[in-house]
C-alpha cells in the first residue's frame, strides 16, 4: 500500500473514529433506552471487581437474560472498535500496552462522567469489560493487519 493510500485510509478511520466517539457518548450518557435520562439523587458506584457481573448472573431470572447479556457483552462489544481503530490512526500507539491504557482511560472518563452526572453508575466491572473489549479489538486489528500484509498482495 502506497503512502497516499495509507493517508486516505488513516483519514477515513479518523473520521470513523469521530463518529464512533459521538455514538459512544450518546449510548453511555444520553440513551433513554438505557435509562440515561433518569438522574438519581445519590451517587451510585461499585468498586468491587466482578460484583455486578455476578449479581446480574445470579439474578438473571429476575432482571432478564437480555439485561444480563447486555451488561456483560454490551460493555465488551462497544469498545472493540476503539481497540481496532487506535492502532490504525496512531501508528506510534500500536503496542498492546498503549491500547490497554487508552481504552482504560476512555472507559474511566465515561464512568466518572456517569458518576458525576448521576446517569448510570460508576462500575469497576465496566472498566474491566470495556478494557477487555479494547484488547479484543486490538487482536482483531493484528489479525487483519497480518492478513493484509501477507495475503493482500496475492491475487486470490
């Protein structure tokens, strides 16, 4: 891939990244379907790892299986694009540690904003699941980059 093509791809991914961040902010802070408009008087938070995950699993019959799946896999899936896009648009941030730190910091920022705006709850489990989603996105980036480098030049 030539330098010009790489610049076009990087620009397209930067544009995609802006739309992704806007959608992420909407889902995490403003989505009425996820109860984000309802502000509560007290601060809600969980600082004990895996407490909410196990609570949702234990009470999945009561809260509903879809709520359990949304809590568990939604937090992972929503950060997979972040883990994929970061190494594309930031060549110097292509190490796993950079993606983990970036993903964790973005998730921490969102959780902190949710805490102070009192929409949702600050949950350490979300930090763990979001960071896992970023790592999965990074692994998908590595796989697609490997395929592009090794098989992209061949005519299949």
